[in-house]
C-alpha cells in the first residue's frame, strides 16, 4: 500500500469523476429494472433485491466519494473548489435518481399495473429514451461538448414539458383513478429523473452555476 | 471551465515536473550552503562570543524551552533542528546541550497543526474532532519528552547509541570526517565570506552576518523545498490517503507519514493536512495518530541532511539522536497496546473542553507554546 504512493495512477478528481460515472451507471441499472417491473409483466419481487443492493452500493459510493473530495481539498488546497462543489452537487443528484428509481419500484410493488395497456408501447419507448439519456450524460461528464450539452438540455426540456402535459391530463381526467393515478405519479418521477439528469450534465459543464433557487445542499423541490 | 477539463488539470501547475524536481535539487543545495554558512559564521565569531551566546542553554530544561520557542518562531522543526546541528558542527554547543533542544523542537513543531485546527473553532463538533487530532501530536511528544529526557540525562542512552552509530558511519567524536557534501558547498560559503569581508566586516560582525545569511538560506530554502515538493507529490499523497483510509493499518499509516514527511521535508505539512479531514469526520483520530508519529520520524531526515554538510561526527550524532528519540518514543509509547491510547484520551479530553469554550484552545496554544516555555526558560537559565 505504501508502494502505491510511487505508482502512477489517475489524480484525485479524475478518479472521483470516474467513480461518479460508475454511480450513474448504477442509477441507470436501477431505473431500467424498476421501470421494467412497472411497465412489463416482470415481477417486482424479482428485481427488488437487485435494486435495493444497487441502491446500497450507490449510497456507499456517495459516502466514499464525499470522503475522497474532503481529502482532495485537504491535500490540494482550494484550487479546484469549483469542481469539488460541482461533484458534490452531481453525486447528490445521482443518489436522488437511485431513490426515484426505488419510488418507481414501490409503485409496482403497491400493485400499479401499466403492462398490457393501450399506452404500453408509448411508455416503453419513453423509458428507452430516458435510459439512453443516462449514457449521454455519462459521456458529457467524461468529455464536455458544448453542442451536445445544448442538444441534451433542449431534449430534456421537451421531455419535461411532455411529462408535465401528461400529468395535467391525468389530474383532470375523468378516467378511473386506478388507471390515471399511477400514471400521474409515474410521470412525476420521470420528470424528476430527467431534471436530475440535466442537472448532472449542467453540474459537469458549469460546476458553480446553479439554477435559480437551487443550492448545493437541497437539490430537489 | 468544465468538470472534465478541471479534473484533467488536478495538481498540474505551470512548471514541468522535471524542471520543478531540478529546482528542488537546487534548493537542497542552497539549504546545505545555509547550514555550512551558519557553521562557518559561528567559527568566525570566536570562542568568547560563542560562550557568551550559548551559556544560557547549558541547563537542559532551558535548552528544551529554547527548542520549543525557536521552533514555534520559525514554524519548522526541520529549520530549528538543522540550526542546532549547525551549532554542534561549529562546536558552539555540545551534544548534551543539543539533545534537550532537539526534543524541544519536537514539541514546538506540533503548534502548527494546532493553529490550523483553530480555523474550525466556530463549529463545535468539527472543532472537537480537529483539535483532538491536532493535540494528540502534542500529547505524544510531551509524554515522549517526559519519559526520554530524564532517561537521557541519567543514562545518556540516546546520545550514546547515536554516538556509536555515528562512529560506525563516519568516525569518532572530536575528529573530522571528509564529508563529500561539505566539499561541494565549500566554494559558495567561501563566496559568502569573501563578499561580507569585502563590505568591511570582520571578527564577530562577520560571524554574525554569516550566521544570519545561513539562517535566511535555511529557512527560505526549506520553505521553498516544502512548497515545491508538495506540488510535486500532492496527487500521490491524496491517493495514498484514500488507500490508507479505506484499508490501511496503523503501521501502513505510519509509513505513509514517514514517506510524505521525508519528501516534503516538513512534518507540519503532513500533520496539517490531517486536520480538515478530521474536522469533516472523514478521518478518525485513531487513524490520524500513526500518520502523525510517522511524520515525527520523517522530519528527522532534514537534520541528517544538514549533518552531512559538516565534517563533525558530533553533528551527525545529534541528528541521529533526533531520529532515535522519535523511533524510541514510538517503540515505548505506541507499540504497547496498554499505553497507546493515552495521548488519544488526553487529546479528546482537552478537545471536549476546547469545544465547549474555544477561548481555552487559544489559551492552551499561547500558554503551552509561548508563555510556559518563556517562564520556565527565565527560571532555568
């Protein structure tokens, strides 16, 4: 272990960014499994253990990353304080996505059935679209690209507007509650997940630029 | 500036690594020139002036206090122990006088991380953790001196062991050995002497200016060595700290403390980076403690280096006493499990008091590192 001092390997922040990308991969895994349980015939109990284990791993990584960032500041000084704050914001958001994936799983476990319905195909397409967003955000974390970031932001804004429209429709719908309530709740979770994804991309691009009313400590509404 | 570009630039700086490494090499040379200039300046002063200057420190308790005060003043035990080695090399003080001063320097150096911990005084829990981690170093070093100084005064165990080791390495006390480093620094020291003589200085005045030049060179070069080495190895230190915290043992943490301190030539740097980690709750006092002890040993490399710039075996003996003192302290106060936690309990007790009333922390720093040594020195000299 002392000999590792003399070996060459990635510097502190590079390592932290790479671990944060891994954490985002875990969040995507949880999202994919939870939505699979809600939108298909897959049993919620079959994915429950995997999602909970992934969530525990993400929480552990979050604590370790925070510790690494404290060490980074202690050793390197405040030279990279902007990036460190950005990373704290970013890992907090990823951890929130993990929680929101668990909320989707809870919805499935509470008996919400969205599989085999007329809108199932649309729901699955939207799920795939959001799952792909995780990959795009991970790529932007590793290598920033202004054009791709702008494209992603616009895409996410469109998705969020669509989700809000759907939520409004379900809230005012005359359809039975067992059909519309789970959908309204599900779209609310999707809306937050997309907001967190665009937040992660933004934190990676502009570590110290927060949205109006947003702070490093309290991220969600 | 994005996260990805900043992450890529971590620890990078404007100067290429190879150039910075060469700069550090040059600074080490300058440091050795400083030690040699100090030694030469004291020799030029003459026997009478030396006796007048150093007669006050012949009492070991007075010497201990001078070691504490001198180190607190320059905020570097590396600088103060190098000066002590230079004084011994010049024959201004003997080994018996130098040993308590070296032990005092060991206590004095602990003030830096204690001062760093005061930065979190407004946040009670953070401060309690930070102050405990800082003062565990103080307590360990004070207990080590309380045990080893009387033992040394009664038996001369450390100086005898160091003397034998020194004899094996370079020859017996009182003789001169041909240090290659002394030969390398002889020319610039000659230039300093010639330059100051050409200003019309001679005798004691020339000696004093050479000593002052030496002191400035030692302090400035050590400061710059520390700064540059920190930039050179910051990424490695960070990585190693992460490894030690995740799966390290006490001995690994101690070795890490030795390695980091030897490279940055400053125990204060090593112990001070632990403080924010402790304050944040990332590093427990039990994990920081062995790193601190490693720093105690690592910092002795500077005095050893300084001893190489002289041709006196006694200078090397004093530098070796510094190393032996810190190693022995670890063997008797850290290795036995029943006594290992005593400094931790003391530090946690003091930290609880300080966290409740931060003014006590300031009082402790002022009292333990300035007022008490001054008073004791005034009485003991």
